[in-house]
C-alpha cells in the first residue's frame, strides 16, 4: 500500500546496531527507505548496513556516541551529503543502569540521562532544523518505554529519562506541527534482546508473563509494524503520541489471570 511505502525516503536510525534499533532499521529498509545506521560500535553498524545493502537498499553505517553533542552535527551532515536529506529519524540509542535510588552515583545518573534523553534531544534538534529549512516535513520517533507510564524499582534514573522523553515528544510535536513534522514515541514492553539476556531467569520470565496479557515475551521484530506506520504517510495526522507496543501490559491487569 502506498500509505506505508517508504521508497524515496532517507531514515537515520540512531542506535541501530543491534536489538530493537536493528529490527527497526531492517524493517524501514524493507518498506523501501534508504538507511543510515548510527551507533557506538563500528562492527555492529557495519554489519547492519551490510544486511540492508544486501536487500537492494542504500545504507551506510556510522559510529557515534550521542552523549557527545558536538559529534552529532558532523554525522548528520555526512548522512545528508551521502544519502540525501533525512526524512525519518529514529532515536533508539539508550542504556540502563540497575541500582537502588539511595545508592546511585552522580556519574551513573549523568551517563543514563546523557544518552537516553540529552542525546535524543539534540539529535532531534539537529535533524529537525534541517527538516524545517527544507520545508517538506518529516517524521521523528523516539523510543520510550513501558516505564514512561509507570514505575519499576531499581531503575529510577532510566524511568526518569524515559518519562522525560515521553513529555519531550509531546512538546516537540506541538512546536513543530506547523512545519509538518510529526513527532511520536514508540514504547516497547518487556522485550528480550541481546542487551538484557542476563535478566531472563525462569523467575523473571514468569514474573513478566503474569503481567503481559498477550502471554509471551516481546521480540524486537514486534516493533517493526508500528515503526513503519509512524515513519509513513499513514501517520501524517498522528503526532504527540506515545504508542505502547507491549502485549497489553500498559492496559491490562498486574495480576495473574
């Protein structure tokens, strides 16, 4: 369907080297977009870019630590020069530090906030001002979390960063709506990735299953359909939304059936 066709579009996926970001990058490419994959690990961005190129789409992989704001502009400029003006931005890069609030160190707080919120803010600023100058609109999608809506213990700074990202999404959507730039957030539920495999004990898995009405753990590829929708013309009148792709966790009961 033309509504979901991304041919002729350029997407920058920040945090696209693995996990959810990689699945989104591959999904956008399958829908027709050319992709710039950006992340901290060179081998991962190159591998993802190679997979995309093998499908017939154009792709490039660039290393970037989004917490280093001064490095964002040159990366965005290079993507624009080599692939073309950016139509779609996905802010996926993020980290989590599990620590009791009473014991969290300032440097740990800064690390999480700098990547999860500050990096997304200034990447959006850099790409968005170019979209505004171009005058053809665009799509910006932030990756929020189920903790954008509620709290969980031992991840208070992560929760704070994702809560801030949800509110930033709404504010930016209002400010940039006159420029035909739609800004939304995709909020994954409990998703098994290579970043959190150490957590998936039998006890933890059972805890999640009792809280997920869909009755299973999420996978990175579960994000792809909504990711394509938010990047496409099908979402031209959707902005300022936090969309939960969580198997019903946000809507359902916290008690076993």
